[in-house]
């Protein structure tokens, strides 16, 4: 092998080695998400449409469900709020705060027995919770009436 | 008959191991984590025995060296350097008998100096070996032989691990892989082994090519090889071994290079001896592999066939006591070296034929193409299956847990982007801070702190080291072996979403005493200004009945006039909850007439992985669905705890005391192949049991959201609140009361909470009321995310750019905030 070929071969080996090193870096890609996901994570929207979009991207995020539920309650969209709270409880059955919120909605539409049930659930996970006790007493009082 | 060179080689290996252990002991002592968590508390018995018998070991090594150097002391082969070495080491040995050195090793720079000095003994002996054994002529190594060896070694090593993978998966309790996923893992592992051995071949080809192009001799090729091995060892030690114990920076680099160079030169010295007996012509690689050369072709074949057994045996022997796969990954090096050596020895036939054929370039290019085909094609193929569980990253991680060789290649090949490298560098600079003067800061939940406005109940804090929440019935209905804790829980508050702030005892326990997070350092001295729990005990006049474990002594420091010590004289690793509770019960009975309230505290070690896996399970005890070695001691301590609660009731103390049962951290018990807690912050390590019993009057007036995220660092602010204070709210880095007076309502805990490992640059960001955990592991350069909404140890989820940006930002901000509080600026 002449001198030139020898160095050419060495160059090829070095290039292969480099390609090998660069290739190995590509083993662990990070998925590019919908750019809106960044907005949800970094600066959550305050309007319902934005929160719905966030929830579509993060369908198990209870905090988004609660924000959205509160927004729907404020806008008298009680059925939508109730659906969200039920969805939140499907993710985490033990969240006393959600039980109380759901209970209040149930109370509002007159289902006192179900509201009392939610209040009892809330008290199980949050003993002596003032909000849950209050809900229970309202539900029980109404039921007695 | 065994050849003299073999005896010399074994002798050198034995003495070198002795000096390497000496160096490792001293160097690790310089690392505050290793010193305060393992060496000083004597977690393992053997370092203590090694220190005690050190001068005897030194003497035995000297005798071994005398025997192997005997032919060079007198006669025609006399070497004055050998004589001088023996004389000098004899003097050192005599000095060591009178002045035991190792017992004086502590967490100071002197230890590092002594550790590095210990390497001079094998290094000097290796230089003497090179001087006394004449160098033999070498021929140029052949590219084709190298290529053939690398290709065969890739197949053999891949197969050695792949064969055992299904069996290891079958017996791994926490890895769920479908058959398709296993297949994907095996294919990826095959390609990765091809890539790794191609890299080895190209490196060797580059070395030989450069030497020849520069008209150098085969000897230069040999020494370049030795240098490459020394460098490779140094890099593995620095980035894999030392990084795993948070040892970094200039001192770690010096230690890594010292160890790498010593091992390579000693190896080379042994190679000289072993090659001296051989008559055939050798090339540089032959000479380098001489220490483990087997002359018999049949024996080589048998060893090669047994390689899968050796690979499996080595990995299995260390898996349960491993340090986040470190030992398993290091064991891979042994298997690789053995495979390469055996195959290189077999490939002598045809070695004379040269050599630099186009094939030696075509094959690596083909491997590269195969890699690209697999990495580009795999996601598409997986997509076609429509199986959402076949996330390529998760599949490869799961498979790597049962294939240490693949795991090793993945880790070595991993590289970070510039942004990631900067972030991980930032975390490392703020972690396991060593040998830096940091002044303590005053932390007060109440200022000025006067006598408690409310009642002073007795307080029991039981921190069962490593107790997992899913091994006790209040958290797992499938547990039938903890009736004592179950009964206690029914009369207590069970916090369902409790976490530790730190993934190991070293900082988890201090965070309880502080009531929050602290600078990542073991430990700031004096610690008392940060110790808010101690301040409370002092001002409220509590008697202390405490186990003074290796961390407690550093938390309280100085004389404690009100202290009654538990487990006095018992090594920490032997703290047995049953024994301690018995002693505590006795002391409570003795002190019944004392009207002052007491604070009882212990950190029992029954469940710690270093004990649990070493203790035999009583005959006939089986715990389906659980690991017997862990469930058995849990059952035992549960029975003792149940009896203790009964005793408290009999003494009339149960209804007048705050009793807290928790753990400092959990443990991995096979999840994704992991065992123990080492430096990780995975959900099974960070989620802990937290059961709090309140005195009756308090229990009847307090409200607690049991599903809100809670931390063990909330314990101290909670005690403040229970004694009638209004502890200050210091934000997400500090704890807050778990209970509120009943009419009050606790707000939803939505803050982002920083979690951290105690021993490495691994941090977590816990968000969404404890339902989402983002983990960034700067040691391995990896990130993970877990959805914890299901209440267990969660489900791993894919990381998006947005998720990463947000969590990195939050982690950086909170780590910086801690540093600022302690006026700490890392060295750049």
C-alpha cells in the first residue's frame, strides 16, 4: 500500500468512527409536542377554549379539569362542570376537593342524596373538612325537609 | 505444572487488588457522601475488618512480592530496583505496624493524598516488571484478524446476555414486557453490540494505521493500546463509577486517571511475565491480552461456551445489592475482555495473511447502515403494530434492565445536547458539595420562639428506614401481614399522597429535622441553626429518648442534657425496631413519674436493603406478590409495633401522644430491574408511608386533607402547629402543617415541589398536587416523567419539549433559591 492510500484509508476509518459517534447520539429523541402544549405547561390559558385544548393534550390533568370546571360553573354551564368533575374522580377517586365541588353541583340540581354521598366521600379523605361538613349538613337538612 | 509466570501474574493481581482497595477506601472517604453514609456508619462489615487487619494484609502482600521477585534479588538476574522496592516496602510495613494509618482516614484531603499514594506501590512494581523482564519482539497486528475478532466478540457477547434475558425477565418482579417488545430489545441489543465492537475495531485500526503511517514500530502500537485502555478506564471510572457517588471535579479526575493508569501499567507488567513463556510470534494485541491468554484451544472453547453462564452469574450476583446497575455494567467489561481475548487467541490461523482489505472498511459501513435502518425503521414498524405500549424508548430501557451489556453500551453511547450538558452541569455543581466552607443559616418557623402556647403532647417519631408504603396494609389492601400497623392506622390519619424530599437517608432525615430542603451537602456545620425541630424541643422542654444514629449525632451536635439514648453502643446498621421498642417501653415505664413531655425518635434498619437481603426468611414464610426478604422483616416489626402500641395504651400514653410512623424513603424492589434507592428519585423511592396519630382532644378538633400532597418535611411544621404556634409559610421548599384547626380549610397544594436524591445530581419536580413527577438524572444524562394519579407508583409517560423546558426551569429556579439562601456559589 502506498503512502497516499495509507493516509486515505486512515481518513476513511476516522470518518467511519465519527459517523458512528454521531449516530449514537440519535438514540434518544425527545418528542416535539404540539406547540400549544408549551402554553399549557408554561402559561395556562384562562378562557374555556384554551383550557379545553390543554385538556385534550393532557387528558389526565385534574388541575386543568378543576380550572375548567370552575369556569363552567361561573358561566352556569353546570352539566359540563359536572362531567369534568366526574372525569377528575375517574382519574383520582380520593380527591376530597373534587368530591365537594361535585356535591355542590348535585345539591344545586336537587340531588341531595348524591350530594350527601359526595360529602361523605370528601370527609373520608379530608376528616373534619369545613366545606364537606357544610355540604353534608345542607344535603341532610334538605333531605330531612 | 503451573508456570512461574502464571504464579507471578496471580501474585501481582492479588497485591494490586489489595492496593486498589486501599486507594478506593481512602479516595471514597474523601467523598463526604461515601464517608458519612457508608464508611463511618459501617454499613458493610468488610471495610472495618480490612482496616483492622490492614498491616497483616500488607505483610502478606510483601511476602507475595518477595516470592515473585526472588529470582531478581540475587544471582545473574539481580535487579537493584527490585531489592530497593522490597526494602522500602518492608520499612513501610514496619512503620504501619507501629502507626496504623487506615484507622486515621477521614473525610479530609489527606485521605485523598494517602489513597493516591497507595497507587505508587503497584505502579512501582509494574515499572520494575517492565525493567526485569526483557521486551520481546512484536509483529504488526493485522486488521483482518482484529475485524474478525471484533465481529465474533459482538455476536458472542450479545448472545451471552440475550440468552439469559427472557429468564431474567421472567423472574424480574417489576418489568412488564410483551414478547414483541423483547424481540425489539434483542434486535436493538444486537445492533448496539455490532456498533460497539465496530467502534473498538475502528479505534484499534486507527491506532495501528497511525503508527504505521508514522513509520512507527509495533512497540509504539502496544503502548498506544495501553494508553487507550488507561484512558478508557479513567473515563469509565469518572463518568460511571465516581459520578454514581457524586464524586466529581478535579480531585475525581486525578483519582480516575491515577487508578486507570495504575491498572493499565500493572496489566502491562503482568503481560510481560506471561508473554515471556510463549514461543510464537506475538503482535501488540496478543501481548496486551497475554495476562488472560489460555494456551489450550480446547480450554478456550469451553470457556467461550461457558461465557453466558459467567455473564448471567456475574449480573445476578450483584443485581440486588447494586448501585443503580453500576456493578452490573462494570461486570460487562470483564465479559467483553474475556470474549475478546478468547476469540483473538483462536483467530491466530491466517493471521499472517494481510490484511487491509476493503472488507475491513465495508463491514463497519454495513454495521452503520444496519444501525440507521433499525433506528429509522423501528418506529415505523412499531407504529404499524398499533401497540401503544411499544414506545421504543421505554422498551429499550426495560430490555436494558435485563441485558447489562446493552445497558452499558446505551450509557456509553449517550451524549447530551449543549443545552442539556449545561443544565446537568449546573445540577452537578450544586450537588454533593464537598470540601467547601458554607456557613449555616438561621431557620425559624416562629420568631421569636417562646414557650408553646398550647399543650405539650408526648411525641414519637418512628422513621423506618426504606419502608415502602405498598408493604403495609393502610396503603395496600393486598397486605395481610401488618395487622399491628393496620390497627394503629385505624386510630390515626393516613396521608395517602406522602413523599420524602430526598431519595435516601443522608438528606431525607435532615430535611425532617429542618422542616424543608437544604443545601446538597453532608453536612453544614454547625447544623443546629437550621434544626427547627431541635429548637422546638429545646424551647418546649422536651426530654429526648433517642437513637443517636450516624445522622442524628450530626443533627443535634454537642451535649444534650435531656437525652436518654436508645440503642447505645449498637452499630446503626443493627438498629432493630423490635429491640428498640422494647427498650423504649422500659424507659417510658421508668420515667413515668417525670412530668416533662418526651420526644422519642428512632431510625430502625430492619428493612434496609443491606439488611433485608442478607437475612434469611424464616422457614415456611411466603408472601405471594411481595418479595419475601422484605415482607418477612416487615411482618416482624409490625408485630413488635402492635405490641408497643398496646403497651402505650396500658401506660395511658396512647391518647396523650403524637405518634408518627413514616420512612425516610422507599426502595426499588425490581421496578424496571432496579433494586435499592442509591441516587435515584423514582416514584417507588420517593412515595412513603406517613401515618400520624394525634392525642384524642387534638384529633377531635383538627382537620386534614389526607389526599393532598404531603411531605416528611411537613412533620416539623406540623409539630409546631400542634403545640399552638403559627409556623411561617416559606413556600414550596419548606414544609407546612398537615393539620389545621377544624373550621379552617386547607388550600389545594398546587405548587411545584422540588425533590432530590441525597447522593447524586438527580432531581425531581412534583406537580399537580403530587400527581405528576418529572425526573432529571444528571448522572446518566436522562429524564423521565411519571403520571402518579392512580395512587400507586405511577405510569411512565413520554417527555415532550414543553414538559422538559418547564420542569428544567422550575428545578433550576428552586435549586438556585436554596443556593442563594446559603450564600453558596459553585465553582465553575
